[in-house]
C-alpha cells in the first residue's frame, strides 16, 4: 500500500470516530433534555406531596377504624364470655331444680315426712357430688377441727376445760373452696383452752 492509501484509510478512521463522537454528544444532549423535562416544577412537587399526604391520611384513618372495630369485637366477646360463663354450671343445676320440683309435688300427697326428707337428702347428695367432681368445689369446717383463721371466721369463743388448742365447737355455715381458693370462710364458734 502506498502512503497515500494509508493516509486515506487513517483519515476515514478519524472521520468515523469523529462522527461517532458527534453522535454520542447528540445522545448525551438528548438525555439531558429528557432529564430536564423529567424535573418537576415546585408546583408539581407540592401537588405530588399533597397527594402522598392525603393517601397517608386515608391509610391512617383506615387503620384507626380497623383497630376500633377490633377493640369493639374483643369487648363484645368479653361481655359474652362473662354473660355466659356460668351457662354450663346453670345447665347442670337444672337437674337439681327439677328434682326439687318433683319433691315439692310429691310432698303435697305424702303422708310420711321421712320420705320427703330422704328425697331432699338424695338431691343434696347428687348436687354436692356434681359440684365436687365437675367443678372442683369442696366444703370444709367440721366440729372438732382445729381453728384456722385463714379458713374460719370466728363468730364467738367459748372457754373449754378439755380443749388443749383452739377447735371448732360449732359450725354455723360451712366454708367452701373452689379448687384451692377459698370462696367462703366457714362461720364457727371456737372452743379455746381455759386460762388459769
């Protein structure tokens, strides 16, 4: 190849590079124009922010309403639980009430008081058994038991020469525990050792 041909090829390469550079410059200018077009005016930014604030307000109100509805549902469920908490117990007591009604009806025609007393004892036994086995209710406080101020409420005290410690002389009302918790203290008369 001659020197002239080499110069021509080199010139062509330089021209191609110049054209490409020019195209890149034009593309860069076009992108800059697009970026400038994308830049929002202050009014547009304010409008966009106001819309965002409005959307956030709506979302906050929705969440507040949702929380309020949840709270109301929980309160209603709690009220229903309290209102119907004893439904099972009361259902079980209905059998005893029915038995009392039968005993009262039978007492109208009964000529023997022992029969009525036996019927009442049977109802009492069934009722106590049901409450003990199904609900964990137990009674306490029998004559002769040692006095315990945590379980017994002393209505009065009587000195007794034979008493070596404070004991229950008489039980006016039995005490009751539900499982291990006292729900009624026994009301008792207490025998105390005679002081010298």
